C-alpha cells in the first residue's frame, strides 16, 4: 500500500521555539486528528522524510518514536509505518493564534536556538568535545557515594580554588576561595546579590544602553533602576552622581560595555570606586566576556582596583565554554562572606557537583587556559571575516562600529530604518539579531542591529548571510 500523502511537508521553521522533531510530531498528530491521515494509512518512511526535509535521521526517528509511544502510529516491519487502525483521535485543543512577528512583543535574551548571528554563544564547533568527554567519563568513574549527596551551596571547594587562582593570574583579582560563590548563571548571581545586600525601593544605576534582563530582574525585586548614559569611555559617572548620588548600587560592564563594546576608562573607574566608597554603595562588575579583547591583552578587572571592598565581581563559564553548563561565579568582598553564606544556605540552590567536578578537571589540566587562547585567536579571525563579508554586501546601507573586543558586532544604518522591524524579519527568516533600541531605556535610542560573529566559520558564510539580510532590508 503506498504511503498516504497529506501534502508535501513544508520546510520546518528554524526560528520556532520547538525543536525540529517536535514540529514533525505536531504536524503528523494534527493531520491524524483532522482526518487528513486516517487509521490504517501508511506514512512516509523515516528515510524518505529525512531526505525530503534535509534533516539528520535521528531527528525524524525521534518524532516517529514519540508518535508510536503515544499510540498514533504502528511500525509494521517491511510493510512500513501506518496510522494505528481503529484509532479515534481527539481533536487537538484550540490554541491561541500565534503572535505576529512584527517586533511588537519583547524578544528573548536567552534563546535556546543556534541561529546564524546568534549572540551569547561561543564557537560551539570549536569546543574540544573529545577532551570534555574523556574528562566526563573519568569524573563519573571516580565518583564516590559522598559525591552523590547534596552539593555545597557555596560551590565545590576544588572549583572555587581553581577559579581563585585563574582570576589572580588572568584578571588581576586577588581573592580567597572562600570569597567565591558558584551559581547557576548571571541571573542567579544577581538574585543572590539582591537578596544579600539590597532591598525593595533601593535605587540602582544601570548603563544605558544595557543588558535588558538586568533591569527586568531588578524591577521584579521592586528596585528603582536609574538609567546612566554611556559614551566612548563607558558609563558617565558624573551624570549618575548628578541625578542620583545616593544610589545603593551600580551594575557595570567595564571590560566591554554591553552592548556598545567600549572599555571603561581608568579615570571613570577611579571615579566610580570613589563614589561607591563615599556613599557606601556597591558596584556589581559583570565581566561576561572580559577574556576576549583583540586590540591588546585583556584589561585587568575593575575589582583589581578595589581597595575598600565595594566591588562584587560576577564571572561566567557560559561565554567561555558553553551556555548549557549553567555555571557562573561571584567574588564578594571578604567582609561580606558570612552574609552571603547565610543567604546561600537559605536559598540552598547549589549547582550539580558532577558538572563542577568536570569543569575543575578541565581547568586543572590546563585545557581551560589553552581553550581561551585558541578562542581569542579564532574570534579575531572570525570577526574580521564577518566584517568583510557584511561590508562587501551591505556597505552602502550600514557601517560597523570599531570595537576592541567582545563577541558581537554593531551594525548602524545609513538613513532612518527601524532596527526592531528588521530584526523581526530576520527572526522569521531563520536569522538572529537583536535591536539596539530594545537595550535602551530611553525613547530616543539609536537604531542598530547586534549580531554575534563567533559561529560564522568563513568569509563565504558571512557573505551568504549578508545577502540574506539584504533581501530583508
């Protein structure tokens, strides 16, 4: 019996939140529920569908396995796979109509996709997976019953020791392991700081433009966010003092301002530290990609200049290794260790010990330092290739900001153009981008598109992606 043909499957949506296997599953389930596919009908073989959609065989097998497990289809060996005989499927629940992707709804700043130009992703193709797999297998083999109990809420002691040693050498931060608290990411870090040092109603300086989730999280904690402008030297400390001198804290990205990429100048660093000391305020230093500077060696952290214990240093493994680790860390002033231990005990949100042990081994054996060195060289090459590809195709329509480091580019338009509308069209076409106006707290923010370059593997790829962008402008 020939396979039923409910119509050739249209291309799957790479920008959708659902993975491909789930999209395939949903289409077949919908076709069965609506009667397009009837009980006993034969469906295309996994091999045929793999070829038609251009996917990995495992993706289609996963969709078919799910359909079979829920009783929608049955495998009949050489006879193929058919819709289960005598099946009486219930129609799917009515769902709300999808929102139009016109840029009117808030974008996600931590998507679970891997689209071209996606921000916040290191070069996933260049990660040493074989080394990671070998270390992981060894960590599992040596695991003892004591390692299977609840993990320390402060972080694995061996990992805290390795982080302290790394920060001392690479970022100029002199701290003890006891000052380091391992967290599950930047949001967890900021939440821990808020619960330990801040309270509802406190005013907090934020860079403008700046990372949107920071202001969203602070607003959820009922704090008043104060927009402080950024220029070529970083956050304009004098304007923060003029507008809100008694703010309780400031959140800054000194190495590469997020998203403009500028570095906080030494006079501004000293002025910020002086303000915090005089006002007994806190400085939260988000060093999210400080390792990646291409014009010169990475700058020392702001924390390295802190003599009065006012700076809390937030680092992450997401940008250096990969985001799904969900592993970050916070360095607190020595006088605050006991306070942060108390709050950590109350939250009891320790990170998986096996993951921490694996990262510890990766650092201890020197793979971490070598990986950063390789990525610094690779990112410099990929940034150059991406800039060349974009300028070759889009040079008449935009210019690219010159930045000393970081993991993304800023494309500014010639003439008036909506960055949000272009980003919405890019997302619909399977490309990633973020609108600079979404990072701005005021209503008069400059229009520009932010693009990640770390996974653009060649000039040819960059040119191809640029042509796709041009067709959307």
